[in-house]
């Protein structure tokens, strides 16, 4: 008999106990027992919920530890990426500053080289004009050689600056590529860290919700369920003999009746809130058999741990099949035992009959045995013969 614990049921129990009819009184007794069974069943459900929460907390603890390790690793990686980005930016800035110096120096050196080129051309023309004059040609030859060497050094400086500028351009492109790649890695690591942090926060939120539910059902069993059981037990003791109560005891009984009704009301309200709040939640967990991540409320198995509904159903079906096979095997064994016992008893009967006949023959004297054999032979010889059938002829 299943009852709903609320104010209406409490009123029915009180009326049934106060009734003078035997049938209603018996119905009240059955309702009280159903009351107690229902509270006991709910306490068992609460215990199962708390055990499931403990198993989930253990699994979530491992997940949170792994997530924390990943977060620390990502923090170290991001710090390394930040240092690398900072180093590359400083290196790029230094190269850019050097490029600016080269760009400032290049026009000056180019102008100096152009002047040296003009001076060399002038000295070359002078030497070409006066090379046939002995003393003057040697002087202009030295001037031409000095102008040529200065122009060569200026051209070499221009070439060096241009080569350095090309090297700076290549270094800038290489640093820009490395910097872009490093920033992409930093962004991906930051995204992964954000995802891990979100998962960690979800796990922490779920653990807080489950812990809140466990504390709720603990308080529910400690206060609401305990008060309902205590009040109904007291009313059963008191209302069993209503005529033997004194005036003070009757007032106490009225107070207990009010307490019982209020306890049933609070029990019903808290039970509805608990079912709506914690018996409809879904959590993410790893099934111990199929090893898949499930999003539902898990089933707790004493051997395997947290299972999904599909694996739990398969285990139940397997156990039922094993029980059916076991019962069928026991039936065959019983039938074979009975048949073998019957055969053995029949064989024993036949053996005992033959042994009895043999013992009776052995117990008789030899002349009597011969006399019995002769009587049998004489009876067969003196019996009338059947007429032959005409079909034989």
C-alpha cells in the first residue's frame, strides 16, 4: 500500500484511529504502516543519492585535478609565449631602429660617393691630358690614384649599407613570421585555457549543487522524516487506548496531532522541492562499463560504480537470464534425481523378489521340489489340445 504523506493523509489516519468501527481502525493501522514504509523507502533513496554524490565527487575530483594540472601547464606555456613575443618585439624594434640609421646614413654616403666619383673623373681627365709631361704626369697620377681609392671606399661603404639594409629587411620578415606564429600559438593556448577553466568552473558548480542536495536530504531525513516517524509512533501509542487518557494527556495528544499534521505538511513540501530540484538534474560522468561520457543521472552499482542506464539494464537482463538458467538446471537435476531414485527402488524390489524366491526354494526340501516340478509337467500334458484351424490344411 503506497500513500502520499501530506495533511490530507494525516487527517485520514487520525480519523481512522479515532473511529469506533473495526474496519476503519484496521485501515488506519495499514495506513500507519504504509506511512512508515514510505518514509523508510525515502530514506533509502536519500542514502542512494548521497552514495551516488560521493562517487561523482570522487570522479569529479580526479577531473578537477587533471584540469588544474592542465591549467598550470597552460600558464607556463603562455608565460613562455609572452616572453618569446616580448623578445621578438624587442629584437624587431632594434632592427627597425638600425634600419632607420642606415636609411639616414645612406644618402650622405651616396652623396659622398658621388662627389668622389666626380673628383675621380676630373683627376682622370687631367691625367689623360698631361700624362706626356714627365714631372707633372707623376703628380697627377698620384692624385688620380687617391681619388680612385676614395671613390672605391665610398662605393664599398654604400654597398655595405645596402647589404646591411637587405639583411635587416630579411630579419624583419623572419621575425614578423615567427611573431605571427607565436601569437597564434598564444591565442590557441589561451583559448584552450579558457575552455579548461570553463570546464573546471562547471565541475565546481556541479559539485556545489550536489553537495547542496546531499545536505538538503540529510537535513530532510534528520528533521522532517524523523519528526514524522516520531509523531506517528507517539500517536499510535496514545490513540491505541483513547479512553485511558487523562485530561493533561489529551491536551498533549492534541498538541501531537497538530505536530503530526505540520510535520506531514513540511514533509510533503520539502519532498516536492527535493524531487523538482535534485531528482531531475543531469550530470556528466564516465560510465564504468562502456567508458563513454554520458549526460544523465547515473546508476550506482556496488561492483562497477557509476553506470549509464543502458549498461545497468544490460546487467539486470544478464542476471535475470542467469537466474532462469540456474532454476532450469536445478529442475532438471531434481527430475533426474527422482527418476534415478525410482529406478533404483524398482531394481531393488525385483532383486529382493528374486532373492526371496531363491531363498524359499533353498529353504524347501529336495523331494518337495521334485514333486512340484512333476505336478507342473503333468498339468501341461493333461490339458486339452486346441483344434487345428482349417486354414492350416
